[in-house]
C-alpha cells in the first residue's frame, strides 16, 4: 500500500513509499511514487500515453467505481465515493490529461499507466474532499481506485474503448474523403483520357471513372473499419489478474462491463471466457490488419495522383493538384505533390506499426501479454495517422483537383490506345492496322483514320466519347 508524508510547502516535495522503499514526489503533483519510478525506469519514446487512452481509462475507472458502489463499497463514506466518481469523470472528459506523464512504452503490461491513473484520480479525489495530496489513508490509489481491478483487465479494456472512439473518427474521415472523390467523379465525368496498364497506354477511360474507383475503394475501407468495433466491444473487465476474477466479488465481475456500456454508450460485453480474453491480443492484430488495408488504399491513390499530375509539361500532366508550397530552394517555379507524398509516408508508418503489433501480440506468454503498451502506442497512432491523412488529402488536394482536359484529349488522339475504341467499327485486325500505321508514320490515330477515309470525324469522335468509353461492354450489332 502506498503511503505519503507531505514535506515542505507547495514548492517542496512529499515522501511517498511503496514495497521497494521511498521516493520524493513534487508536493503539487497529482501523481505519486509508482509514477515516479516509471519516469526513472522508462525514458524510452519521449511520448506520453495517448490522450485518448487516458480518457478511456477515466471512463473505465468510473465504471469500476460505480460498480463498486453498487455492490456496497464505500457505503459508510459516500463523500469518498462521490469524489472518486467526480475525479473519474474529469479524466474521462480530458481534464486530467496533463497529469498522466509516463512514457508510452513501458514494462509491466501497462502497470505504470494504470498506477499513474490511480494516483492522479486518488489525489484529485483528495483535492475535491479538501484533503492534501498524498493523504492515501483517506483515498488510496490501490485500495480505492484499483479496488477489484488489475492492470490486466483495465488496460486492455481502456485500449479497446480508445480504439473504438478513434475508429469512429477515422470512419467519418473515410466517408468524407469518399464523398470528395465522388464529387470529383461528377466534375470529371466528361474528360476522356488514356487508361494505362503496367504504366503503358492501354484503352480509353474517363477521369471521372478513375475517381469513382478511388471512391469505391474508400467505401470498402470505411465498411471494414466500421465492422472492427464488433471485435473490440468484447472486454475482460472484471477478470482482474488472469481472468478468474481473483479478489473481486462475483456480483462485481458480472456487472462491471455492463456499467461500462452505460457509461460510454458503446455496446461493451463481458467476454464469455475471461481467461482467454486476458491472455490473447489477436483482436488488435485483426484491427491493425484492417488499418493496413486502408493504408494500402491511400498509398495507391496518392501514387496515382502523383503520376497523373507529373511534369506537368514533361510528364502526364492530366491533373493539376492544388499548389501548397514552393517545391524547391534552387529550381524556380517547381511545385511538388507534397500532400500525396505526406499521406504516403503516414500510410507507410501504419504498415510498419502493423508489423510491430503482430510481433507484440504473438509474443505474449501464458496468462498475459506484457507488450500491450507497444500495441497501444502503435494501434492508436495508426488510427490517428489514417484519420489525419484522409483529412488533409481531402481538404488540401482532392477538393481542389483540376483536370487538364486539353492535355487528356491530346494524349487520347496521340496514343494508339485510341485504336481499341475503334474495334466495334473496324474489327480487331482493322484497329491493329490503324495502330501500326500510327506508330510507323508518327501520325495520330485520328489522322490515320481520317486520311484513310475509314470513317468520318463525327464517327471517330462518337467512338471516343465519354459515353462510348464508359459503356459496359460492346453494343450489340443489328
């Protein structure tokens, strides 16, 4: 049990002790000895625990406190119960983020995060009660804030809650980006261009059709992200140390997850096998895999935008991306596709995070996975990166896309890809002869057709019109 003895004034420090001895803690700190040891032990990433995980932990602690009160705890001291619940609500609302100071990466399966949270909540409750910080005989980080709990059930539960909330934001950003591409599809519906396979001219398509493909891919990502929540709603809260509910009243074990559902408005459910849910972290691997798929979509889209805007004079130059910043300190007038480049890098980081999550989840041993802090850090970062990537790609790029219709038309008329559109009229062999002649003479396909009086200009234009190149299949001959 932690103990504390205030020393000095507000500018001084207090002495707190645990089973390993004593440590000085700043007198004004909401955190205590367990956090102080974590700060000494884990100066690793230089990043604090993700704020959404802190807020989720506040909601989990509130659910635990409400459940404890419902089963009769603190009945003789309702003021303590109310102070604890108020402190938990404040953390859940993000008001205590600054006081959870431990490094995101830590040993102990998240114990340092749990204890930092417990100490902050205990000291905030003490403040509410008018007591000095560190007076743990009145409100204890362990005996009160961690009552009937363990890091091993509260940490993964908080992580799942944080992930669900962030995934909902990601879903909204995916929908917004999808809709932005759908708007681009309408804007560019009439722009015929050369479609390419293996980066070689192939057949005709429209710029609108390409935009629609991106929108549909994002729609699929959005659906997969939405379905992730089903996996994350199953929690081991109430299982305490290894899923057996050690030291917790049976009534508490059965009510904790239901209370969390009421607190958050999210359909959490207690796992049927709490031991299994405590041991295994494969659900996070599954969710990360969905995030990796979404990242792959963004890499593909960003790469295509860069290609189609390349040059612009000496490249494809079919699209004009919004100019966001000067592209060079030495080459005047150069403007780079910085938004797709940035999005690509964020997506690559998500893919790297996926590997780390899989490695960490698979490295759990026996009754517990000690590497959940790495899983949490990588998973929550990945969701954040994808949501922000969708946002900047939409606002700073897709919404301002412009087509160079003349450049697209010149490509169409100058490419042998246009010959494919002539197959319905000239047959495959006839179209091949046109393409060969165009290559050998340096004329456009249009010139070869008109010079050879194979069809009229109007007939040629009809075959390469947006309606014709977007038609599904060839029209039936009458």
